[in-house]
C-alpha cells in the first residue's frame, strides 16, 4: 500500500484477528472452506474505517497465507489496505491461577503463561516459516505438568506432531479425567512454551531487521505477581516489548487498564484488539470488528512504527477520534482537496499545474470554503 497523498488520516487497526485456520475459533461452516468464506465476507463487510488487520493464528502462518492469497490473487478484501502476519507464542513465565481452598485459604495452581505476539511486516509467509518458526522449533519446552513426555515426543512443530503430543498427554490421564482435556491438537499446543530470549535470538536474522514489533498480552502479564522473585522479570518482559495488547469490552475498560500500566511505571503503549475468534454477528466479545483502536498513519508497517513512536498523538481508543467527529459535524468548513488548473481558453503552455491536491483534515485549519477548492490561473 502506497502512502496516502492526503497525508496521515485516522484509520481503524485491529492487530489480533484469528482466522478459521486457528487452533481455536468459532466461525460457522460445515467445512473449512465454508468457514473461510464466512470469515472473508465478515472482513469485507467491516465499516469503511477499518484498513489494517493483523492475522494471528498462534504458531502457524497458514491462515495469514490464505488471507494474503485471497487479497493479492483473488481480488478479495479490497476494503482492507494492509494485512500483517502476527505470530502468538506462550512464554515460559508462569503466573499461577489463584484458587480458594476449603479451609478458606488461597493457593496458586495451574499454569497461566504470558502471551507474546510478534507483528511482522507484510513478509512472504515462507520467510516467516523458514527463518523464524523453524529456527524456533528446537527452543520449545514443555510446561512442568507435561514434562514427563520430554524425550518421548519428537518435538518438531507441526499440526500432526502437536496432536500426537496432546494424545499422549490425554491417554496418560485417568479415565475419569480424560473429558476435562481439550482436543488433541489444542492440548498439545497448550503444553508448549518458549523463552523470550530464544524469540529475540530468532528475530536477529537480517531477514527481519526493521520488519517486526513485539507485543505482550496485558491480561496474562497482569497475573504475574509483584513479589521479590518476579518483580524484575515482570518489568523486563513488558518493557522489552514495543506494544501491549488487550481486548477491552469497551473504551472505559481500556483506559482503566492503561492507567494501571502507567501507575505501575511500565510500558503503556496499549492497543485494543478484537482477539476475534467469532463472526461479527456473534454476541461474543472476541468477535470480528469489536475493536476500538484508531491510528493516524498510513496503512503500512512503517505507519505502525511511526504511531508507536508518537503514541500519544497518533493513537486514539474509542468510538471515533474527536477530529473526525468535528469534521463530520462541520463538513462545509473543511477543505478535502485543492485543485489547480488552467481556466478555459487559457493560452498558458505549461501543464504541470493541472493537479488535484488531497488534504488531510489534520493539516488544514477550518475555512469558509466548500470541500473542493478550485484555483485557476
């Protein structure tokens, strides 16, 4: 996508959208193809302000590859200017789930891991697969509850191998507990984790120089306790990231979450995302289009980088940025373009003045002119 000739304008960005190729989704359809058609139609029916979508299918890139092919080769998603691939990983930093015991005391149990998102530029999916995901495969570990399978599981990350791991874990459980487990593929994925250091190391290849940003999941990060053992690690994880992701139910919830980050004196470049696993028509909070993030930038990866650098001026979370509302309420007071051309009958030989100059509403002040201003020599 080339730069907008009018300059930076407010657009909606949703950088956390799961497809029907995701390990977990609720898109309708009797087949994968039907689910994909419903998903693509949902994206194509988004309000016109939606221009940038991050495709996030955990550790697999095939969903982004299919969406990219639909746009570039099949002429779909013409309303979306930018598709970005996002890889979601589980870090080996665990926050215990608080459980109330029968005697009234509380204990920590379970394994609640930090979610890490790597947002790539619009790269060829094969590059991400070969140079990042394949390089990361030897670094994966099993969470403590499944560590008995280390050495018995081949550990090459594919859908088939993860399903095999999940089956091994479920088969080893008591019969009365087997029903508590997720499907084999999901159970296998749920038991994988990787260190932040290994992720950073895999991203140091020249293929990715200037081509990625890292985001941390706010909810899971918040579950890490502030204590003497983890306080430095908790700060390090979030402060090493470029962004923090949340999926707020409403703008007020987002602003409360961001205030908590600021009050904790940690990274507060928080973006709201849909974390969509369900269609637009669903009542599920995590559905297509349920995102409140506006960014004033070109719909390019470079535009995202600029927005991160100038976060306070270029990111707005809410129903609509105030400037858009002001313009909509006062359409006749804002010029949308300047036209420079020769008047009829002019003998002027030069033609380079025949141009239309689109204007961003943030680059011009209010005027008494109509939205098109025509100047003729």
